[in-house]
C-alpha cells in the first residue's frame, strides 16, 4: 500500500481501537468484482477502471512523475518530456494494473511506445530496482516520495502526457455499508475535501 492510504488507515484506526480491517491488494478490476460479489464493502481503484452500477467518489488525486537514481542525468532536469523516455528502460507494475494501463494509453496517445524492462508487484520493489540503476519508473508522486531520501532517488516532473492520477473509492450501496465501512468512506471524503482547499 502506498500513497495516501497508510495515513488514512492510521487516522481511522487510531480512533477505533476495536476495529479490525482485512486489507488485500488486488488489481482494480479484481477489486471491483470483489465489491460486486459482496466479498468487499469498499475498494480503491484507478479512475480508468469500469465501475458501472457501483457508487464511487474521488478519494485521491496525485501527479505522475519520473523516478530516477539521484545521480542520473535526468535527475537534474526540471522536467522531462515523455518523448525522452523512448530509449530508457522502465520499471513498472504489472501491465494489467490501472496505473500501467493509464501510462501506456497516455504514451500511445502522444505517439510514443515505452520500454518496460521489468514488472514487479509493488512500489517498494519498483523503487528498489530504480535505485540499483536498472532503469527509471513513472510513479505517482506520493508512492515514490517515502523512498526518495532513503534510496537515493529523485522525482522529476513529466510533460507530454496527462499526469493527473485519480483514484476512486467504490461501493455497492452507501446506505447498506456497515458502520465501520461508512465511517472509513466518510473520513476519505473529508480528507479529499480538505485537500482541495
């Protein structure tokens, strides 16, 4: 789990010591199916995931950035155009993730094909591989930020593609959520409303 979720979970759990959460990382499409089947009350998915028939709201907005080792020539650039990445090996999550589908679609729309050299399961592994010098990565800013200092990385602004990354919280029916799930959804909405001011 990366980005906004750990802090949101910490805030939620600190005021509810008896609540036990069952969290599972899954592809966005799998998470939507879990909500549909009733196997999960809530899911957080990429905005580019089909959620027809489910209730949803934007729970996080982040910016896609280029992640490189701190000594990489691009680390000193104020920004990097997507065209400059055509000859660079990239590290990413599985091609089936909503994030990688968003990146591939945006690059394709801009007339570029990216070279995905290695795919891993989570952002921690992406950051570790980038820090070893194997390649660069396009990640949400909040996912890379915790590793910048500890792993000797740099985040560089991307241009040439849309870089806004929006996540949705989805549910079958807000009125039928358990009190605990309803409170978590409300906290996520409050946080999102606070970030817009």
